[in-house]
C-alpha cells in the first residue's frame, strides 16, 4: 500500500475545457499504487463526457443500508442475500481492524 501522506493536492489544467481541477493526494497515491504513469489531462466532468461520447456506460448503483451503522449508501453491484454490506467508513474500519474477511462481506462503493 502506498503512503498517501507523501502526496499533496495538485491543481491541473483540463485539456478539453481549459479549466482548473484538483488532482488529490489520494488520487495520486491510487495512480502510484496501480502503476499508472500518466497524470490526468481532463477534469472529472470532461472525462465523464468523453466516456459518454465513447459509449461507456457508468455502473448501475444500488441503494443499500450499512450493516454496521445503518447509513444509506450505494454499491455498484446487486447485494447477495445474507451477506452484509458496509458503507465506506465502516468497511475501512473493519479492514483496519481485521474483523471482516473479504470472503464474508460485500464491498462498499460510496458512503
């Protein structure tokens, strides 16, 4: 896992709309973790518009309730019967604590 504290937010200029956008420290760490070499050249809005132009459909989100705290959240999959689903903070906490294995829980998308 990449240490996110070694990164800081950067302001970049979008290739398409010329607007400024923030490339967050977390996004930079994600790029590094995944071995991605190139920094983003489009803002999130222009990236989404380009995906629509190319025919890429966004994943369908499903409303769920966190099994731990009861918060409403969405996930990009249909939850299976009998398996708990967690919001982002509860899932992260469970992973840090080691209280839930990935085989026994369904992953969150957003909180």
